[in-house]
């Protein structure tokens, strides 16, 4: 982006409308690209977070069930 603006500034005066237009166009393009990248990353993070939350919930449930089974086995062994 800086190279494009520098080239436009060298070809025309520093206060030229073409320099301002070139900067605005380049800035807009970079902003759109960054926004698209952030949006795509957010979707991935959300998906990963949801999957991890589900895994944690399932693991927690299985641990509770296993603890209950072990506790029941211990009680039966004592009797």
C-alpha cells in the first residue's frame, strides 16, 4: 500500500487528488481484506469453542457415571 501511494505521490504533487484517491482505494482494500480474515477466524473460533464445550460436558457426564458405578460397586463389596 505504501509503495502504491509513494508512486502516486512521485508522479503527481503531494496534495494531488490522485494521491488521495489512491490512498483511499488501497486503504479500503486492506480494510476489507482484514475484515474478511477476522470474520473467517471468528467462525472457526466459535466452532472450536462449541466443540470443546460439548466434549467437556460429555466427559463430565461420563466421569459422574463412572464415579456412581464405582461407588455402587464399593458398597456391594462391603455388604
